[in-house]
C-alpha cells in the first residue's frame, strides 16, 4: 500500500550509513560510532538503593501520574544542582524532560513554524538537525573553527536569515569536541540580545571535563531571557533513565510545560526520583569524579593512538572533555565507503557528512572513546589508521 505520510517524514527512509552501521551490532566489532557511556560508568548500587528507598517509603509518589513540569523533590534539588554550576534558578525555571532530546523537540514545538530558520554550528549534532527539519524549519550553518562558532559570522547570518533560534553546544561539542571560550560566549549572547533571537544552549557533556578550566554557561550570562538551557543526566547517571531538564525564564517554561502535557504527560516519576536522590545525597558529584577519571584514560589513549597511527596530514581534535574526537582526512577520502571497509575489519565510526546542514565534507568522521576498553581503542585505531594510510 502507498501510505500518505506527512511532510515531516520526508527523508526518513533507510540510508546507506544506517545499513552499514547495522553490521556493527556484531559482538566482534569495535564500535567508535555511538555516543554511549561506558558500561563501567553506571552507578548500579546507588540506582538499586534509590529505587528501593522510594518503593519502600513513597511508592505512590513514584507510581502514580505526576506533574508535567516534574517530580517535586527533583525540581527543588535542581535549584541546588544549578547553583553549584553558577546558575541562579527557582523551581519555576524548570521542566523535567524525557532526556534532553525531548527538550529540543519541546522547544521546537513551542517556537517553530514551517519555514522558520534555525542557525546551527557547522557541523552540529545530527539528531538536532533532523528534529529541526521535522518541524519544517530551515537550518542554516554558521562558520566554525577549531575553537567553535565564529561570532562575526553568527551576526552576519542573523542579519541575512532572521532566525527564530540559534542552536549551540558550547561544551565539548558534538561532533567536534570543541569548547567555546568565554569571550565568544559573551559575544554570541550579546548578538542574540541585539537581534532578539533565542539561543538554545545544549549541554549534555558539561560535567565531563578532563582537563582545563570550566567555562561559565551562556545561560549564566542571561539577563534578558534570551537563553534556553538543556541539561541531560544521561551521560552522568544513565541514558536508559531518560531524564533531562529545560532551564528558561518562567514565561517560556509555561509554554514548554503546556507542550509537554500533550506529548508524554510527564517524565517517568521513578526515574526522576532516582536522579533526585542522586543530587540530594551528593552522590552525583562523587560519581562524576569517578567517570572523569575513567574517561580521561580513554581519551588520552585514543589521542595517543591517533597520533601514532593516522597518516601525516590527518587532523584530529584534542578535546578537554566530552565523548567525541573529530577527524579530518585528505580531501580525496570519502568516509562512507571508508566505513564500509572498516566494518569489514570489525571497526566502526560515524561519517561526518550527516552533521552538516548543507551536507558535503565527505572527508570527515567522528570517533567515540567512552564505550570501548583501552585495549579495544588501541586495536581499533590501529586498524583504522592502517586502512586510512592505504588511501593517502
């Protein structure tokens, strides 16, 4: 039967990358493709304790329907959590989301009309691009360098396209790993205020810093309500719990809350309670230090291996944190056929093209270092490096 799908489903057909990556589910494949935390990073004992605590002491509060804005104790604990991040809030500044990915969807639902423009970094998070396009928005790229988005080009693109939103990932950006410095953050905020544009600041990796000094969020500079901030607990507690948060001024939060009511009623209460207790007990800070130590070893191993095994002339980023390393190869190399060959050698990665709103950049690729062991990183990067050398 020929189904009459909506316009937003255009382009959702299977593609070559998806078909190739399906091969990487084999257990023998060393996958640098996903964005998954290490299996060793889950606080299993604490999750069991928190679950038992609520089921034994407050079962109805976590098993009954709840508020669309969020689980009351979590909202209160978020105030403390964000205070420790240098951000002054109260409970009316939050909506708890089913992962920060839902946060992007809710902001789109609240703000975007068909043909509205969203300015994005070049490259940027591929699922965000997909979400914006599903709301029939037009994504226009802002130039970046190895230090992130370039404010001067941001202003030029605002004047040219009159966007509704600016989507930025300032900390350990996905896919490049870059961190936007404080001066550029201030300039981006000032430009957004000047032209009355909303910045959607996505920060799923901010706690995962392994070197260097923390940089204040753009939201912490916000005195006008022009910044919406997305927090995720997927990378520091568990992605399976699907708990995130939107931080914004109260007028925006009311609209977001209304949008969420018709989407999923509320985020799973038990999952919110686990995260709430994670913050309340202070375990979140202890655990973050543990996973920083774990991932610091992995990123150092991968950058050392890339330096040893990639051919001269190949670029790879050296992030201060996050989960990803970005590679730029010789211009004659296409990373999609490269992925197919690498998969035959039991190594996988993500080609860079889907991260660009305009496509192109076939010679780029993204590597995840968090989900593989040190031995797998050494073995997989050597295989990939040897393969790439045959193309130079």
